[in-house]
């Protein structure tokens, strides 16, 4: 990732095309590792699931593009800052801003019922692999991208700093979802990893947590770090199975947030003593 970022900046590559190529290279590399060193063989996607992941990947791209509309409108009202820091100082600062904004919007997606109706789409699969990193509701992607990019754009980081941080976020986002048997030891206290993110996808709310998809320091700071060495999730999926449509029902999935919420029937009154 570091070598790729350096080459793109030093050689003046088109940053948009370089970013998209990096996504494809990352997915291909991690998909190969999933076959060579799988964590759980039953989490391998079949050909039909890869096709479904492709559709959701396109929707993710659309969601990111839609985020640019309110972003541009907001930036006309907010005067962005223009720090004159050197690139080596901008990159870690931009990473911290991006990571904290991402943590905040991700945690809100779990804690606020209205936002959960969007983000919960990502938690429907009962497996975790590099392909279903892109299984998201298009509006969930739009919201997350808007919040993170607004924070970065308002701070006024340079395009090169944002490109370098974007590569790290891409690499980490796919890496933490990868179905590969790797351990990173003490680095788990700094970086998100597959070990931690599998816990985030746990169907057991008590052991989930881990809202940081790139850095784990915010989970440590805000009390959402639940992993310990050797810990495995009991099961993967929703806390309330059946509360979301199956991901294959694409139209139902997209319309799900617009449907009225179903509340459980009230408990019958207790009999008088």
C-alpha cells in the first residue's frame, strides 16, 4: 500500500483511476489468500454469491457518488481550512480524523434504530469474507461517506494526503472482512484486523463491539473492545434473525428502511393477586 501510494503520487497518476485499480487489486489478492489460508471454509462464497457481491459493489460505488452532492453543498456553506503542513504530517492527522468520523457514524448505525435499518443490511450474511464487505444499503454508504469526507474536506487536507489515507482505509476495510487465518498479536490494540472484526459481526450482542474498521484505538477509548486472544464469535449474523430481508432479495432490501417498523404485541396484563 505504501509503495503504491508513493508511486501514484511521485509519478503523477490519475488519483481516481489509481484508487479504483487499488480496490480491484486488494480484492483479488485477499480472495486468493482466502483460498490458500482460509479461516473458515464454509464461509467461501460460491459463484452465485460472487455475482450478488458484484451487484452490491456497484451500489456501493453509487452510494459514494451520491455523497458528493450534499458534500459539495455543505462545503459551499462551510469555509474549509487550508493547513500548510507537510505531507508527512498531514497523512497521520487525516487518518485520525477519518477514522474517528468513521467510528462515530458506524456506531451510530448500530445505536440509532433509524440508522440501523440502513446499516443492518451489512449484517445479514451468516459469513464474513472479502466479498461481502461491499454488501451495504446504498443510503448507508452515502451517509457514511458524507460524514467522513465532510470532516476531511472541512479540515482542508491535500488531495495527496486524502489519497494515501484512502488507500489505507480501502486496504483495511477489505482486510478485516477477509476470511483468512492470520493473527497480528499486539497490533490488534492499534489496528483493526479480521480477528477483531469477526467479533463485530457476531450474532451475540454482548460480544460484538469493534466499530473501528481501520484503527482499533477508538474501541479501546470508548469501551467497545471485546476481543481477547483466541476468542471466536459464537455465530455470525443479525441479533434478531429475520428482521431484515435476505440479501438476494435486492428490491426488498433497498425498500426495507421505508417500510413501517413491526413492534412486538404488548404483553397481556397480569392477573390480579
